[in-house]
C-alpha cells in the first residue's frame, strides 16, 4: 500500500508541470495601450494585436520585456 501511494505521489509531481505548459500568447491591447499575456489566442483582432506565441510563460514574459510596444 505504501509503495502504491509513493508511486502515485511521484507520478503526480512529475505530471503536473507538464500539464501546465502550453502556448502563451503575447498581445497588444489597443484600448488599454499595453501588452497582455494569455493562454488563448486572440479572437478580437480589432482590440488585440498578436505579438507572438511562446511555449513557456517565462519565455513570454522575457519577450514582453524586450518589446518596445510593451514598455
């Protein structure tokens, strides 16, 4: 029983970060005049301008820091 519990805990610890990864989208909000990050692609192209798609949140944040529109 203990082995099963330990195995399940270890599996959950390794699987959880993998599920959190996904595409992160950086968009420029034309109304607010600032950049925003989202896990869904923009559908309202009049309000949002797509700035890029990134695999991790850290990559998206780093890219936002380098974009002149986001400053």
